[in-house]
């Protein structure tokens, strides 16, 4: 699979910040049971890499990505932990090169048309729009479809259960990223049934169908563990 194919596996990609390794597998299991297989684990906590490893070992059907990759050195450690793709809040030549070296498929973050042109020149045909709602949300994504009709986006930042369907109705949005499917209160309470139900509701959201995925650069192949 390449990144575009990963984005089409489910309409919502949970963005998870895990503070306790022991909660990683039960949380991921609840989300996968609810129908959300693609998970982004942000590298914002000391146990994030261990959490990726724990999820890969316990739930093989999950597709686990490492998020908040901001330095070139983040890529090899994420790949070693078992991450199957990476997500960045922005893109630099150094980050693109690190993704290629680590053979880690990358969903790069962009915010402006200029940044999008740079990402496309680096070989990417799918990007994360971040912070989506603050940057212009639906209006910006609709405007980008004109000059970039073959590009797709995973908007993240300000996406909620209330507005997710509006974003998914856009033909250039195969999925959205959000944290509402795993509220911290439910995680703290170990309320896996609630999280599974939230995931089920999110998985039921439908996005507009996409056209064929253009040929991608070889560094977008998802590595086996």
C-alpha cells in the first residue's frame, strides 16, 4: 500500500497521544473493533515508541503510524519501533529525505499552496492539511481542488464528530484525522466500550469516492515488520 491507499482504509484516522504503555493495546483494540484500523500515535510522550511496538505486537490488523515527526532522527526510531507510516505537521527537504532513507511512507503536513507545490515536487500526492479548521477548512480544501485536482488531503486540527461528515463529503478528502474518538476521559476510565462505539460511529461516515491512485514514489511502499 501507499499513503493514498492507507487513507482509504477508513474515513477517520484517530490521532492518539498515549501517556501509559499499558493502555496502548486495549485502546487500539477498541478502535479497531469499531472499524478504525489506521491509527496515528503522536510522538509527544516518553512512551510513544513503546506504545507503537505494543500495538503492533497485540493487534496485527492495525495499521500504526507515528505522528508529530519533526526531526530527521525521528524517522529511524519510529521505523524501528514498528511504525508503518509517518505523519509530520510540516515538510522540509530534510524530513522528506529522512522518510526515504528510513523507507517510511510519509503523510506530510502542509498549510499553503506554496507548501503544497513543494510537497508535490518531492513526490507526494497526499498530504495532511494542518491545522485544517484554523487554516480555512472546507473553503480552503475546495479552493485547492481547482489547481490541484489530483491531490488528496487528510485534514487534521479542529475536526470533530459534528463537522467530520462535511469534510468527508469533499472529493479530495478520503479521510480526516481527529482525537474525538478516544476522549481522554474515556481512556482514563478504561471505558473501551464507549471508545469502540465512538469508533463505530466514525467508521460509518462516508467520504466521496476517489479516482485512481497515481503511481507513487518507491519510498511510499509500506514496509513489513
